[in-house]
C-alpha cells in the first residue's frame, strides 16, 4: 500500500502544468530532414489538456510517400 507522503506527492504532481512539444519532419535524420508540423500542448494530469496549438510548416522540399503515409501530412497547401 502507498504511503500517505507518496500519495500527497502524486496529488501535488498531478496539479503541476507541463508542456509537450511534437515535431513532425520529412525524414528520420535531422541533417537531411525539414520540419513539416509543430504542435505544442499544455496540460496537467488532473485536468487534462488546457491549450493546444498546431502549425503546419512548408518544408520547401517534397515530403516522401512513407512520411505522408505515417503522418498524414501532404504537400497540399
């Protein structure tokens, strides 16, 4: 069984905000890939997502079919 102190710690932790950043690219390696999408969300464990923003970015290069199939991001602007 969990101690009272540990439960209090988890309760406090669940109220703390955190930020998640997700970056989608045209490939696997940074030195040969370009960014296609940037998403940022702010949340707490207790209340879930508070704010989310997603931005598509023109990579100024073609997006390989494998990446389109994986991310659903296409060249269509």
